[in-house]
């Protein structure tokens, strides 16, 4: 049974930073691409970042240059470092591996 558990969300002021973590268990972690998504209130789910098994990172335009996805295969963990946060980054953030999803972690950017 593959399980993903996100953590690291919270309330931050505009311009601030957060680092999200997603610990994966029960999968061949190193073999698969990993994804971060977000769903803002009243909006469709949006793919934010991807990191391939080889470590290649791809970002949606709205976060490129501010967010960094990384992975630690020894810890079965994928990270999302979020800098220069904006109110429009407010959303529930989810990680995904294959067809498996985490429960999400809330990020709120507000003064």
C-alpha cells in the first residue's frame, strides 16, 4: 500500500517562505517521477512542479523562479521549497506518485 504524507504548510506573510515535505512509503520511490499540485479555493487543481527519477525539474509558469522541487531518495521524501510567496499561492498542496495522492497540506499567504 503506497502512502504519501505531506507536511510543512501554514500561514506566512507575502514574501515569506515555506518548505513542504512529502514522505512516501510502500513504493519503488527512486524509480518514479513525483509531483506537487495545488488547489486554490474555487479553482481547478493545478500541477505545480514535477521531478523525474533522474532529478529533472519542471515548473508551471506562475511558480518558476520562486519554487524549487527536490527529492531525497534515501529518505523517500520529495520537497517543495517555496520562496517569495504571494497571496495567490494560497491553496491546499498535494503530492502525487503514480496514481497515489497525499491528503494535502494547507498553505495560506496573507498579511
